[in-house]
């Protein structure tokens, strides 16, 4: 049974080139025919050119460096396909994601909180995610998938409260949507700019009500709802995690650096 495993070593330049050449066959290409006038012969001929789409090629910093080295080695080839130009090397920054999820686990994941509703460990047991471990580095993919599910659920719950939705059969109230919308059906007749404005308004309301930038601080009010405080803190740092993953996925280096400005004090305080 072919498993798609290449018995090649990316540490070797020639084998790294072979790896990229094998993967490059899956890059979408489009042939375009155009007529070119040759003045010396006073006639038109058909010229066929290949337009090649480019895809992000993710990996850690070493893999990205080796990919760029392989592309440099093939830069004198005759065609874009042979030059391996279909790949845009992108650093996935796996280690930073691991460190960030370890920080989240340090403050929000405890095996002693199984009976406390709303905690990560209680939710882990509730949805039977037994592969989620105390040390995220031991099974990062499972912990990452679990965290994204929990954060998505928190965001949906926050949106339901903002939109005054109390059950799965409810629809957003007109007052919560605003912008002159009297029913949820009217959203289909809105322009893209109007929809964007509505989404921005709802997102801003969620951030203002549930997102906090003060982690692990002692509340002044002793009677404050600690379950709500825990959920807001988890959602707050979790949104940074989701934003960072999205920036990496999109290859948005500027947004990655913006996320790092928030991560540095968080990593410093976490030790």
C-alpha cells in the first residue's frame, strides 16, 4: 500500500530538491495561448505560455531555509516548474505554538479540576478527549485540536449572548443586529459593506464584554463569578492563539510580529 512516504533526507541538498520536485507536480498550472506577431517574417504565430499558481509551503525554520536553498540551486533552470517557483516557503513557527499552548495549560489546565464545570479538564472529560495530555508537547496535535474546539464553542456562546439567542432554534434579535435590520432574513439583501459593518459591530461587542487583557489578577470583588472570569481569561488568551495560527496560515508576517508583541510579556510572566 503506497503511503506517500519519500525515503529522502531533507538535510541533503540534492534529496531536498527531489522532495520539492515530487511535491511540485501538484501545483496547479494553466496553459495560455496567445498570438505573437513576428515583424521579420510578417506573420503571426501562436505562443503557448504556462501560468503557474503559487502555494504556501509550510514548515519550521530549518525546512524553510532548506526550501529556499533548493530554489536558489534551481534558479538557472529553464521553466518555472523546474525552478520550483510554485512554492512560497512559510515558517509555521511550531515551537512558538507549543510554548503558547504550554502557557495556556499552565494557567487553565489542571487534572484536579475534573469536578469544576467549565474548566479545560472537565470539558476534556465531557467530550471524551482522552488523548489530551497534561504536557501538550507530548501530543500537540490533539491538544491543539481540543483547544480550538473549546475556543470556538466559547466564541459561539459569546455571540449568542450578544445576539440574544437562547436556543438553537432562535434567530438574532433585530435590536442586537442594528443597522436598520428588522429580521435576520434582511441580512441576505445587505451589501458586502453593510454585512462587514454588522460583523464588525458584533465582534466589537464580544471583545468589549468578554475579552480582558489582565490575566491572573486578584479580583477586587470577592463575590465575582469565578467561572465567568475563568472563561473570559481563557477566551482572551485563546483569541491570541487563534489569531497567531491564522496569521501563520495566511503567511502574514506583519500580523505575526504584532502577535509577538503580546506574547513576550505573557511568556515573561509565565517564566
